[in-house]
């Protein structure tokens, strides 16, 4: 019997993200012998629940998980695999098993950079994220992402436009389309030779506590983590925190002082993160390690291209097939002064906020005062409208309707 089933059995017994994997994987060389064991060292610090699960010598659940994984066109990555070693060598409490879909990327031949950020970003955050992600992809790096709505998906989209190799970690089973809005990006990633990975077996939804488990994998698999824009308390900062604990590089883009969506990333810079404004700032750190993989001229050219490519809105992405997507990622050739209409998907607050916007840029406070709403309600609505491409943030954190020009 393949050892894969034994590894899945061990993962199910310990639970996803269990810290006990550290002691176990450092001492076990034969997972089948572990399966056959009847006692376990105290230094493994197993819970009573884990001991009971290990005592059950039933492989039927593990076999079922493997079969369901393969039925979805995916495969199982274990500590015996070279790709696993390339991604997680030296990681504290590494995953026992990962479920994978896509190509076996060359994880050891080029730098791997995680690009993360907030979903509540402004236009400048979107622009710089796309610019840097495009430059990294064209410059020879594998881009790693959590695939979330917001700056994570902006980075993936920009990297895929440059035909970059991407690796995305999910917080749910490999068969779960979450987030649904970014499903076309995952399809493009797979079609472009990328890889989807998750620590969660098929059928498992994306529960809230899964994201912290996933974030530690994002930073562990990367040589460095780039935070392009993040407010205080953002999940992107959790990923950066994991990166620091794991001894990985942390990069951040400087943001405007006093702007909430930049406060967390600016704090990273105060705490020692490396300040970056272009892809070369990051790639320079890996010249000695990957001397033949990096292409600085290509990175610069890709950054320039990224600034002139229109992004498909979430509505377009959700309604468009993978084959049609490239046609949306083209430079705007029309010169129109008419504003982009309010998206039909916007809720009532979003529609009120859109209606209150004029040709003169307004602050969140001004809009909130005019509509008798809280600043938080207005900012949430503006962020959603920004994602739909209906409003834009100008200098001084002022908002106006976006035109088609």
C-alpha cells in the first residue's frame, strides 16, 4: 500500500495546523511504523483526543479522502515528496499533508515571493500591488498568494497577465470554490502552470480559524513576504508576523500618513520591514541565491505594462469564462468623460453613497455627514464600489465617481 494513506491518517488524527507535527515529523522516518505503534513519546505532547485518534487503526477514512481528492483531479503532497521539502524545509510545525491541484512547479530554482494585502484598499494600493506583482512575475519569481478578494487577487491577476507561475493557498478543501468571485483566477492559474495547495481535505468549508492556519503556510513557502497595503488588524499582517517568526524576509510599501488602509503596512516599516517601491528592490535580495533566474529588464517592462492595463471588475470576472478573460485585460482605448454607472450588485447603502458622489472629490467624513451615515458605513460602501470599478480615490483620500476615460 502507498504511504500516502498513512500520512492522511496521521493528519486526520492530529488535526490541521497541529503543533505536534514538529516533534513527530522530526523523529519519524517510517510513517507505516508509526501507524503500527501502540505507544508514543511524552515529548510529542499529544492531547488525549490525539492519542485516541492514533489508537484507531482504521484507514478507511484516509482512503476515502485520497479517492475523493483524486476524483477532483488533485493529488496528495506528503513529507516524502521533493516539492514538499523545497517548500517547507526548516518550517516549525510543518503540515503533515497537503492537497494539491495543478503543476509540480520548480519551487527551488527561483525566488518565491508572497504578495498579500487588504481587501479594503484604495486606488493607489491597487495600482502598486499590480505593478509589483507584474514585475515580480516577469522578473523570475514565483508569486504566492492566499487568493482572497482584494489585493491578493489583484496581485494574482497581474502576475497571470505576465504568464507568471503562481502558487495559491486555500483555507478550504481543494474542491471548494472559495472565494467564488475569484474562481476564474484559480482556473487561469491552473491553466498557466500554477499550483493550488491546501492543508484541508476535500469537502471542508472555509471556517474563520482556517485562515490563520493557511497564512503560516503562505509565509513558510515563500522566501519573502510583501505587504503592499494593510490597515491595523489585517490578515496580511498576520502573514507578515508568521514570516518574521519563520526567519523570512518581510517587505512593505510605504503609504500615506493618516490613511487607515496604510497604517498596518507603515507599522511594518517602523518595525524593520524592507521598504520597496519596485520589483527590483525585492529581487536584488536574491541575486546570490538565484543568479540565473532573475530578469531585471523584464521586471521593469512588466511594471510599465501593468500601469496601462484595465482590470476586469468582480462582476466581469464572475460572468466571464476563462477563455474570455484575456480580452478584458486590455488598455482602454476610449476617451469618454461619462462616469462608470453604479453597479446593480451594490446594496442600498452603496447606491446612496454612489448617488452622493459628484465631480468634486469628497472625503469619507463629508459623505457621511451628507447622508447621516457613520464613517465606517461609508468607507465600507466606497471600498465595495472601488472593487466594482465605479469610484476612485484621489489625493488626500477623497473619492469621486470613476469615468471611462
